[in-house]
């Protein structure tokens, strides 16, 4: 448990002890997680960890047409990869489950029955056509076009008549006829007037509960104390507050309405529209595939609305937990900047100890076929020795395939066609022949290799370094861009290096 820094958080805690804080992250397993989803999860996780409270993972899987077990497994795996661990929820358990909404349907039906009995909710028999006609008329008269309460006070006879017509009612919450005011942890005091808050639907005509019902009910029953979520959900907050109050009156939950904090919208790179899951850079899998570090990605996402200090962008998750203050989240929309995301990740790449850096590249080299599933000690030794040559050059772990794969390619080694066409041409054959002769009997160390090639190619043939070493680089690495040449040749070894130089020379001749 993280010790909370000494500061006055009474306005955030509202009388709670820090360890009583309970927040939740409620993803819907209908597809891939987006960076917006992850940013919400991160802020809730940091909030809970800062106070030593509890993070609940609740799965909103009521959309049976889109939710799949595979999507749920993906969600859990993604959160584990990010390091956003939860204290209650799937695979962890807890006293207030079940944590899948699909397993809570009987509970929702029972609560709706109680709300109806207490006259906090009522049946509405209006057809969609009738609703549309009345909304159009309200708009024409310059009045609010929300639900007008038409079925609020039906008589038993009217209800019977509607049922006889074959109408199937929805269930609506009876909204209070007063403003709803709350103190948003990010945006300050917000007021919604009653004329803009029509009675909203809790249950469809087919008996299926909707998000505006199940989300607050679960929050109440799971004793959620703070709800940190996206700005796009702000308009639903007064309705949820009204439901929390109704639930409290019928004895559901702790009787305490959670504190809300609405996080700024994450906008696309142009800054003129919300980042869509279809936008490049919006999906988590893009970053996992490229080899972003979880800590690097989370660091950048934290900057979308929050900062640890005005003059500092790079920090660890431990530092974020210690410093996190929901009151310092900026209410203005945040623009997603792909280049800055890459730069932050690159900074975390530099921060890794070399052995850990090497270990994290292994899955990428294995996936590309350059290393076996269980690398040998010799292969790992070469990899660790190569890390100092590339760590400062790489922005993501996936780049290890292109930069380091040639060290382990064996019989799979090939020279890229573009490199061959542009470098292994003209007098490249002469350069490669001279290189092979110069290296025949030297001690196989970086210093000796460099001295021999400079003496032969720069001094002997009078070539500039780029012309001298370019063909050798392509011959041994297969690419025009590689780790430092002489160090790479030492790691490859004499036999492999000379064989590749000879093969490249033959390629030039033919």
C-alpha cells in the first residue's frame, strides 16, 4: 500500500478515510482497447493506488451480440500487460461480485421492481412515433424536446387500455423537479436544470436493462466512492445522480452518491475531433506490436490531461502514484501527439538496465524467427553484448528485429534488395575483396577490425569512410543502416563475417 503524501485531500475524500476509496474501470469486451480506454483505466488505477484504496474491474458485457469470451480474455490480458492490476474483479474475486454484468440480471430486475413499488420509476407506454411527434412539436415551440412526462400519472384504466392495445411499456426513472448540482472533481460545480432532464428509460420494452440503470446500480452495490470517466459521459451524470438518490431511499447501497470527475476528451492529432478507435494510433494493439514499453505508453497517456510538474514529462508509474492529484487534471481537451508518444517511450527505453532491455527484445526476435523459443546461453550473451550498440538508437522494441536480427540469421540471412541495388554496385566488389584480404589474419576485436579496414580501404584505396565501409556494412548486416559496423563484426565472429563479405562480393560480380 502506497503511503499518501501529506496534503489536504479532504475536499476529494469527503469524509472518507483514504483506504476507503473505491473506484472502478468498467470496460465492455466488444473489441480492442483504445488509448482513451486505457487513459481512463490509468487515472482510476493511479487514484486508487495513491490513496491505498481499491480498484474494481467490472465487465459490462450485457451486449450479447458483440461480447465474446475471447474479447474478455483479451481485455484482461491487455490490462495485465500494462500493469494496471485490479483488486476486485474477474480472476481476482471479491465480496461484492459477480463482476460480469451478464451474471447480475436477476439483481437488476429485483431492483427495478423495488423502484416501481416506491414510485421512483414507472411504466411508459408511448410509442416511438408518439414520442417523435411530441418532440418535434416541442422543438417548433422553442421548448426542451426531452420526454414530457406523458405517462407519469396514468390511471389504472389507462394502463389497462394500453396493455389491451398490445403495447409493451418501458420503465422510466421519475426525475426530481429541481436542479441537480454537483461538484465535479475536474470541472468544479456543474448545474443541470430540470427542464433539460426528462425521465429517462431504465428498462427496454423487452425487459432488458440499459446502461443508465445497470451502471449506477453496480456502483451503488459495489460501494464505489469516486467515478472518474470521460467527458463524453458528463450529460448522463445528473440522471445517474438522481438514480443514486432513488436507490438510497429504497435502501440499496451505502446511501452515498459517488464523487464524479470527468476527464478531458482525447482528440485526434489535428485537434478538431475526438480520437476514434478507427484512427491510426488509437488502438492498444498497435503499440504492443511495435514494441512500446507499457510504462512508456502509460507515461504518455498520463500527460493527456495531467502532468507531474510543469517542466517534466518523463516519470515512472511509482512517481505518478505518489504525485497523482485528480484536482490537477486539466478540463481542456487533450490532443494525441503520436511523435511525443514515441519520444516518451524512447526515453523509457533508455532508462532500462541493459540486461532487462535485452530480455525484452527476445520475444520480438523469437516471433521473427531469429531466435528459438528458448535461446541458448551463447545467443543471449551475443544479445546482451549488442544492447549497448542499439539501445540509444531504438524507439520501440520491435526495431530490434531489423537492427539485431542479422546477428542471429544464420542460413536465413539475406541482403535487402534496396541496399544491394544502391550500395553493392560499381567498385563495391573491389572494396569487398580488399576488405576480405585485410581481415584474413587480424585479431578479431573491434579495434583491430577497424584499424585493418581503415588502413586498407581509406588509406590504401583512398576512399572516404562512407564509400569504404558502406559495402562492408551491407555485406555483413544486409542493411544500409545497422549498429556500429566494427562492433557488429566482432559479435558476428570471423567466420560468419568473412563468409558474408565473400558472398556479397560474388553477388556484385554476378
